[in-house]
C-alpha cells in the first residue's frame, strides 16, 4: 500500500452559522506524515474544522490546502481524503470484505486489484480471517478496525478521525489508540484526529491544537502544551492544574519576579516563566503532582533534593481519592483550595481527611499566566 505524505493547511478559516461564529480565523499547518490532534470541549469547533478539511462544510472565509493546492471549492469525493466517523458507518447488510472493498468497487477498479488491495487492508488491521462476517458479528474494536481498513484501502492522502474511540470502553480505547498510532506510523499517512479526551490526544499525537469557542488557543507538542500552557484555558484543559490567584509584587535586578500568591505567601519565580508587569494580577499554574506534601514536623527536603525558594504553608486535607498509581488530595489553606497528587507505593500511608499537612510550591514547577 503506497500513500504519499502531504501537508494540510488551514489559512484564515472562518465559519458562522447565522450569528454564531463556529470557527474564527483558524491558521494551522499539519506537516506531511504527522499525527495531529484537534482537542477541545464540546462546541469548540474541532469537528467542524475536520468536516471543512473533508469537504462536508464550506468556510465563509479562508482556504483549506492539501499538498499545496487550495481544495476549498473541491467536493469531498475529489479531495482524496478518508474519514472514519464516530459511529463507523459500516453497511450492516454487507460482509466485512464487501464493506472494505466498497470504495474500490465504486471507483470501478479491476477485480484483481480490488481483491489484492482489500486483502492487504484487512491484513494490515489484523482481520484477514473475518472477511465473510457481518459487522453485527464483530466487537466494537473490530468494527473500528474495519472502518479504518475501508478508509485506507482507497489510499487517501489524508486520514481524518472523528472521535473514533468514543464508543469503546476504557480498556479497549487504550488498546485501539495504540493500534491506530502503530498503523499510522507504518503507513506514514498524514492523520488528523479529533477528540475531547486529553489523554488520547497526548498519548497519540505528534502535535496538537487546543480549540475553544472556535479559536485556536495553542499549537505544539503534547509536552509543550502541558508544561508551558499559553493561557489559563489551556492549562486547565490539558491535564489538571491548580490556578492560584496572585499579584506580581516586584522584580529584582536579575529579572526574578516576586509573586505573592493570595493567602499563601511570596514566591520568587524566574522571569522567563512570566511576562507580567509589577502590580499586575496573574495566576500561578501548578500541576497537582508537583505540589509537595509533608506531615507536620517532617524534614522539608531529603539531603539530595534542593529546597531553594520553596513556599511552604499549612493546609488541611478536605478529601482523598485513591486512584491506584496515586492518591489525589483536595487541600484547603485559608480561602485557597488546591489539588495534590502523591504517588502510591506498596505500604504507603495516606493522609486522613481532616489531617494537617505541610504543602510546598517549588518555583521551578510553576508557570505564571495572565489574569
């Protein structure tokens, strides 16, 4: 199966339904052979953007380019893109073989070519021995694979996936996303994956774009968006984070900022972690696993660990949720509520609800975001 890697671009794309703006001046470039995720909550415009690329919707303004050519006015069947829908859209009255071969039959290819390409596609997804079954005789994961095989058999330039794992249970979703990623790497096909599940996006995508209300909030590698969110929305949507209201209280000659977190105290933060003026209101973003927890009276840091500039404060455990790999605590300190994740090891004792604990914020683990 030969699939050429191509780039996909959206240039200044805008779309409204009546007075409701669904997409607002979207500029994106998906690189050839890239696995790219569109991530956002319901109503963010991610599925609409995917439909624009497929040709099922028309933008009010802007261009969609595939392999350098503007395809905005080209109908879906001539764009050479393949789309896997959320409900798979398999023909229930056709066998698995006929479902996969359907696009080739419609293109009136020679029978020998239809047979060889259909067989190759079924082998690629590991279901070559199920060709004579009906979709109703397959599991959800097998149906998803058949939907992918039916799409790639026509050798599209771009593979579009519209939340294809949402109908599967969690264990099967994890398995299928790994299989999708492996298949995409094997084919080298440019793939755009729509999801509202941050874990799916972060574990599969080379890069991803986070959308909110039709606006692209940030584009980058999953680790970049997680570690250096561009704003409060990205920080809160990509993973879990504590957003603590604060004020920039000062800046020294070396450019180090003095950030006073409401109700907790001062924290000295390197200037490269913030672009803010003295006196401005900001939020300190801190991931739950980066918040240190100690029992009162315990040493504040092991000998091998630096404790420079850590802001320590007293807090109380309001709730505790055991998640296997970690325990998630909800803490209260004055008017502030924080979430802390602590790794769980065999024999580890957890803090009880109502327990007093010492919490510490390491300035090296925070980002400063505009208010």
